[in-house]
C-alpha cells in the first residue's frame, strides 16, 4: 500500500508542478501584454505604468460609485409604485 501512496504522491507532484508552470507562464505573459497595452494606449506622458494602472482603477471605482448612486433597487421601485397607487 505504501508503494501506491508514494506513486500517487509522485504523480500528484508532477501534475501540480506542471500546472503551476503553465499557470505562471500564462499569467506572466498576460501581465506583459497588459503592461504594453497600458503603456501604449492608456498611460499619460508623465506616468509610470503602475501609476497609470492605479489611476485607471480609481477612475473605474468612481464610475461604479456614480452609477450606483443613480440606480434603484427593485424594492425601492416597488415602494415608489406602491406610494403612487395609494394616493
């Protein structure tokens, strides 16, 4: 039984190790493409790539908050309709 456990552990290590290598390669290459895109199209003249990414995240969060400010929940809409009907 110990041989089976040892063999399974070796297979597991090989599979997980292979997956991690692929994952790290894909993520690393994605980050290179992302950085190049930000550098080419989104970065302002005096910004670094990291500063541009932070600025873009901040702008995106501000847009989300602004959109949320004007959106109503279903319950709020139902309450408004109920109030209009009860008048």
